[in-house]
């Protein structure tokens, strides 16, 4: 496995990380064992960057406590706080980044994780009711107390990133980024590169689209959340699938899989770009890890960019709801 560095303090992480939303929900003993086995295989492969959040009443973190027992020193663990959507403690708020909540959320995560320190602690969503300087100052106090090591932001805008970084160096920005979600290239990614902040890509495979996992909309379970995503609506999916078939031709010529090509493309966007795909299958995990070894030529990158440019090629917006309240400058 190759390794990269996030932030000015050069936090060393694997070029391919592992995202743990697959841990979400109450699992059967069999499914729990399966997910732990996948995580252990990731560590064996040299994937040391493990990403989670206090999703779903924090059960993601509780399962990680089991999975990482005896292996804590082999991983760089990231978790998040502040996104209250669906949480039982929301109390009518969608986001909470107050100084009081920063401390309470971190204590709760550490308790669930059964750990003393979180390596990267992200503000999951910017709180429009709280100045970012107040939130970051509270996170700095966590560093001083030895409870976290590095500060991250998720889905923050360029002006917010600058303000946050002025209080304390930000190690990483985590946002959705893939061949069909390139919005941040306009203004956010240039600021991240300028300030020496790492860029961590979630949904790096477009929720399975760029792994070739969905051949048709009918492949999706009726309860699959992707059915709500406009890009998976039948009228948009067929168009997007035709673009994907042309990307498959590039992958075939490269003798790699679609997923590997898509992850390699992200890695080629900068030395501090790190995708964190999640999977429940060891075979897919091994395939993803191998993407770090793929070298794309300038001609291949140009061909991929022509298929999936920053704007205009893909049909359908990212979300089926108005995100305006989440967005910040």
C-alpha cells in the first residue's frame, strides 16, 4: 500500500482508506462478524485510514470498538460529530457545533469507541448558528486535553475553510467527490490545495455506480436509498449508464476494473487526495486497495475528463432535496 500525508502536520495515511457506513444499523451476529473480518483484512492490506462517524445512535463506533480491539495502534481513526439528522438526541436541530456540544459529542464518541484519543475529528456539517471560530476553538481544546490529534471539516465552503484554518491548521476536508460529483473543483479544492489541507473523498465510487454494481434500476432493492437519488432515476440512469460503458472501455484497455480506474482518477487529482470507499466484501476491498498502484497517463486522464467533465455530462442532481441550508461559503 502507498501512503500519503494530510495537512501541514503531515498525518500519514494509506492512499486508499476505508469508510465505515457499512457498519450502520443493528447487525446480526453473522453480519457483524463479516464486517469485522473485512476491516481486519483492510488492516492486513496496509489500509490504515479508517473513517466513521456517530451515525445511527453511535453504533458505528461501538462496532469499531470491537473490531479494533488489539489493533488500535495500526490505524489512523477518524470520526465526526455535529450532523444530527436522524439522531435520537437531535432535539429539533439538524446541526450542532456549539462549544458545549463539541465537548459532549467527543466524550460520547470516545466512550463508544473505548479509546482515549481520536486521530482525526471532523465537524460533520457547518452550523449556521455558530461561528466557525467558536467551533474550532473548542476542538483545539480537545487537542490540548489529548482527546483528539487533528481537526477536520466535512462539506465546508472555501471561506469557512479559510476562517477555520486561521484558528488552527485543518488536517483534512472530507466531501463527496467522484467522477460524477466534481462541484468542489470550482472554488473549494483550490483553497484546500493552497492551504495544504488534505482532501478526503467519500462516495468515491458514486454509491456503487462507478464500481459497475448497478446494471439497471431494477437491480436495486425497493428499500435501497439510492432509488431516491435523482441520478438513479430511470430517466437519468440510462444516460449515465451509457457514459459508464465508455469508461468501461478505458478500464478494459488499462486491464483494471471500473472501480480501480475511478479510484485511481481521484488519486491523480493531487498528492493529498484520499478516497475512502466502503464495502462489505473482501474481494471488493482487495480490488479497491490495488487501485493505489495504477498509474494513469496524461492522455488517459484527458480521455476520462472528456467523458465525465466537471459539468454537463451527467444527468440528475446529487440529492433529491434542497441542500441550501447545509451549504456555506
